[in-house]
């Protein structure tokens, strides 16, 4: 069983990715701090021989939220429409350490898809961020989270 530090911690919340905007507006109304890391995706236009850029979630269907479970009960967040659950190991939501959040924030892209240089993050996390398949990237990230909890 993991022990939570008192105060605000980051957690991963799973939601229906087709309802991203609505989930985010509900979280704003609750006054919860949340963050969804984005990456730049390129896709071919059907009418021309060129590509378009689009910002998409790095982990589709997941959002990081900063919450204090001593002040806000977890069911307050999970009762939001289209929210599924907190990512949990052993039935308890897993806190994400601040270093992982800072590492992911360093990877944010600008509009043109140019990544900020990644420095000072663990090699395992950098490998996850380089994965192109979003579902595999999510799986590898949760495996990494599980391993950091066991240390």
C-alpha cells in the first residue's frame, strides 16, 4: 500500500476522451488544478499533398490533477460526468511525484511542433515520451508509475 503525503499531490484521472472539453469544464467548476500534456501530431490532408499540425493529448483519455484528498473527497471528482476513475494500484490512487510532472512539462511543444530540450529527467521517462503510439505510451507511463511506487 502506498502512503500519501499530506497536502496537495498530483494524480492521474481517467476519462472518456471523446468528452475532453466537457470534463475539463467540470473540473474548472470544481476548482481543481488540472493539466493535460499535449504533443504535436501531423496528419495528411485529403484534398492536398501536404500535412497539417494538430495538438493532441500526450496520454489520450488521461489528465493530471492536483488535489488534497484531506479537503476534497475522491468521489467529488469521480462523480463528474464522463470521468471513469483515478489510476490506482492496489485500490488506492497513485500520487505522481513532482519530478515526473516537471519532466513532462519540459517536453511541451510550441505550435510548430518543436520540442523544448529535455534535460534532467530519468532515462526511462524520456524513452516513454519518444514512443509514437499513444496507447503504448500510456501503458509504458503507467508501468513506469508502478515501478516508481515500488522503490
